[in-house]
C-alpha cells in the first residue's frame, strides 16, 4: 500500500452548517447535563445529604429552626433546565460567530494548512485498451455478399421501365 503526503488548506467553514452541527451537539450535551443532575440529585436526596446539611446549619445557628434550604427539588430541576437551554443557545451562537470570524481571518491569512497521508492501493498496470476503429463513411451501396452461415433468399430486382 503506497502512502503519499498531500497538503490541504481549510479556507472556509459554512456558518449555516456550523450552526446546525453545534446546535445538535450542544443540545445533546445539555440533555446529558440535565439527566446527570437529575440522577445526582436523586442519589443525594436518597442518601439524606441535604437533610444532614440543613441539620448541621441549624445546629450552628446559621439557619432558623423553621427554614428549609433544600426544600423543593422541582425548583432545582427548573433551574438546571433553564441554564442548559441558555447555555445551548449561547454556545451555538458563539460557535457560529467563531466560524464567521475564522472565514474573515482566513481571507486575509489564507486558512489552515493540514498535511494528510493518503493511502492508495497499488494495482498491477492494466493492458492498454484496443485501438478504436475509425468511423467509416456512409454509403448507399449494399454490402458485398459473403458466404455466411445464415441462409439468404435472392429477390430479383425490378428494373424501371425506360422510355424509348
């Protein structure tokens, strides 16, 4: 297998494509973040950590006896979802802006040059194709008779009448 080095230059990124790809990427990342926070919150509340923190803060009198620090889990979920939506929109916009800025800068500088190793299969040389027969001119004369394998039937030609 033969390998050759090829230089490629990345001059432009299509901003529309960058926006679509980054939107999907950041939306998936936000979904992963929300699911991770839900799982983490479930593990923490089942372990009793929020209640232990509240009890400790009440004991050292930083909280009053009727105050709750970790009362509503739905509120935390709403905050996490809101922050993930804002983060997705902000990062998608920034990534698209960076693509536009790269396009403007690459117009001046010339882009990023990447050296790629290209593998090619080495195949045995192919025999040259037979030469093509040159085109023959059209003629109205019938082709010459040959003794072929197919039986043919002779039809007498009718001579046109001549004026005398």
